C-alpha cells in the first residue's frame, strides 16, 4: 500500500478526521495520504500516517496520481471539486451527500443486496450513505420478508451534522441559558438548546428541509426496486452526536415480535434487548453498528409495530467508506 495515494478532500471536518483515523488503522495505513480542504481550513497542521501533515487547498494538481479520493466535507465543496477529481482517473467516494451528479454514482453500504456494482471496472464514482439513510434503507430491507406495506421514519438530527460550529453553538447556548443569558444563533439561526425544531431560522447557513431531501434521495437511490421506500421526516434535536430515529411499520398481522426481531438481526441490526437497559444514541457512540430496540406493537390494530434505533452519525459512514475502499482497491 506504500504506492497507493489516498486523497481526503474535506479532511478538517468531523467525518474527514474520523475517516483518516480509520484508514490509518486499516490495511491502508502505509498509503500516501493527501489532505485537502476549503481555503479557510488550509494550513491547518495535523498528522497522517504517523507524520506531521498540513491540510492543503485544492489546486489543479491536487488529485494527480491518486488511486482513491474521498469527499468528506460540505456538499458545496464536493460539487466545486468533483469534476477535477473525476478527471484524475481515480475512484471517487462521496460521503458528503452532494445532490448534484449523485445520480451518476453507485450508492453503497455493506448490507445492500448485491447489485453487481462495477468495483474494478469503469465505475468511477461511489456514494456512501449517511447514517440516517443507511438505517432507513436497512430497516426497509429487514422487513421486506414480513410483507411490509408501509414504513414511516422520523430521524432526529444531531448538531454535529453541522460540523464543529454546530457543536460549539449548542454548547454555548446551553451554558448561556443555564446562566440566564441571551443566546447566539450564528449556525442555526434560532435556539437549538432544550428545543426540537422542524426548521432553522432564516439566518441559518443550513437548511433542514434540504437535509431531509438528501436522506430521501439516498434511500431511494440505494433501494431502487429492492425494497419499499419509507416516508421520511427530519427533526433537529438538542444532542451533540448520534443519529436516532423512530419508525412505524405496517407488516403481516400474523408476524410476532420474535420473528420481527430475528429478521432485523439477520439484516444487520444489533437488536437491543430490554434486559440490556435503555437504548439511546449514547449506546451507539463509537460503534460501527446500527442499533434497534425490540419492536413494540401499536394497540390500534394488528400489524403495526414501533421501532426505535440509533447509530453513530460520524463513525458509521466512515467505517463503511473504509470497507468500500477495500473493495475498490483489493
């Protein structure tokens, strides 16, 4: 792997840093790493492969001789540099959820049924699903054998999806509110601390509706004809890390809880038993698994079941990206 060049574009992001760390723990540890990011992050001193490294801005030669290029920054950063990356001839893996040109990419997560993806041939662009999209797609696949008729999922978004700025803003707002001081809202344009939101303030740099659309698009593209595409909503929650979700599924009325749980285990979920305690986003912190509580029947009518699930919104896509890299560079 010493002759393998891996470029991480968006290296200063939370996802980029986690991806680099996991690559350095994998069989790619001896690769030649190149760290790139937007101008504001250029010049940041870090390390790669155990040696000091400086994050560089993207230039015309930045992707030359690369074997594998990861985009782990903002969707806008990916869109601005994707064409240059593709002309390098390297395999490109997008983790940013960029909507533009995503139709041309091959969506992937480890539990996706074999779609005969062209890992070694002419396929050049691949996309790793976000944690919410992966959980949605996997739950649909898990329940398919139980005559799934409808599936509705509400995802709870953590502030780390907005990067370090989102984390700092929630921390600052929490401290100020507890001290009876006015809060600032540069990132979200409104109060996030001690609050649930279905949209951000007009001054926000982010758009919750666009984030929800990104999840829907990723799920639809990945599932295709494999499974039922769930109805999706997205709520901003006052949590720092993690991806939590609540789902309501309409399945075969004859299906029992044990059978449903077994189907979810076989699909790839780690089903959290009640005797293990409460399932929360903290249980998934630092894990590369998707967790699911045991299903609860809705008393309104047979066949309706409630699920609660959680995953690490940073670790899961980064871990899946490394597994994809192992397929792209066998």
